C-alpha cells in the first residue's frame, strides 16, 4: 500500500473489535465485513476502493496446459495417471510432471510485471528493432539477460507456487513504473519515443517497498530484478543510471498499520475473487492488476469469458 493512502477504512474496521488484543487476522475481518449493514460497507468502500490490488492466478495457465496434454494423450485421466505414477517414482511420468510445472511457472514469470517492464523498456530504447532485413550489415546487440528465470527458484515440485508468489510481489513492486507509460494524457510527449518514458519509469523504481517478513530469497530476487531493469532502462540514457533506488525491506505486519491494512484489503479482494470472479474485484477496486498487467472491467469480462471457454475445451 502507498504511504499516502488513507487508512480511514482500516480504522473503521478494527473499531468493531475493541476487545481483541494483538494482530487481527484478515479472515476475521472478511467474515465480519460481509455482515456489516450496506450503508456501513459503502462508507468503508470509499477509501478501501483506492487500495491497489494485484492478482496472480496460475489456474488459467494450468487449464491451457491441461487441455493440451489431454488432447495430445487422448485420454481424460492423463494428468491423474501422471500424478499417481509420480508418487510411485516412475521416471518418465515424473519428468512429464516436472515439465508441466515448469511450463506453467515459466508462463507466470513471462507475464509478470517485471518481465513486462523489461520488454517495454527494450521497445522504448530501440523501437525499430527487428524492422530491418536480417541480411543487412547491422550491428547486433547481445540478447539482454532476463530479469528472472526459473533457475532463480529451487524446488521444482514447488515451482508454480514460488513463481506465483514472486510474481505477485513483482506486481506490487513494479506496477507504478509500468503504469507510467499508459496513464499520461499529454499527447505531445507521445512523439518523443523513449526518453521521457524511460526517465519516468526509472524514477518510479526509486521508492522503497516493504513486504511482510518471511521470504528473504524473494526480496533478494526483487532487488536483482530491479537492478537489471535499471540497467535495461539506462541502456541508451546515462542519466538514468544516476537514479538510485532505495530497495526493498521486510517488516513485521504486527507492528505496521500499513502492513495490517494491506492484509485486510488482500483478504477482502481474495474473498471477492473467489465468489464473484475478476469482474467482482474490478467493480469495487479502482486499480487491479491481473497476471502482471492492469485490467479494466472490459478486460476482466473478456478474461472470464475466455476462462469459461478453455475450461470446457476438452
């Protein structure tokens, strides 16, 4: 959550639990929030709706990969069979299971905000890349190093959860840098390809971001991704290299009002997502990103239609 965000909604919620000492759990807040009178909910939503929500859901990727496997193997119980054989330590199915998990995790990382930001900075740095005949004698640039790869995560059996968790942190850390290129209404700047946007993106990478304590490897990976993004953005602009960021820190949510408020907002958004889908979240929160990119109501409706289609594809 942004430090400048109003916490009036948070204080209204905790006021209903004066007798509970210590940290309130988001599950308690969510359950009570549903039972509040409609006028009280409306009053709370006025500020709560301004909290930025970031959703990373691996299920659409899983469904697409599942359909591909079912169609290729031509049997409806193919994945269940692979799971059983994996438990029996049979080598071939185990390799297939690892491949499926890695494919899903790779798709999640490729759609992450960090990867989207890297791609955008490459386009802004060199908008005409690939527009010339490859047979021409044109100086070739080395392929840029990806800001994150599967090798950054350990256990392959847990790779999807790890990729999902990190991608969600990536959205929170880098969304403002990505959004800056899509929220400017000044049409005159749009003719200056690259530099103005690159400077804004680099500037948005400066602020400190705090995450709940408990997953230092992911924080270190965010730091590494941020350094790689600044290098990418500064590829053709030395002044961008002078912009120094403040990095990422870990905080204990028990001692942070903003940390607790973020947990409450995430819990309410998760409840909406489970009961009403992506459109339910977008209808109530002004800023929602889904699998790395910000979505509008029309985007959410289209995504839900697409999910319904692919779920019955086989």
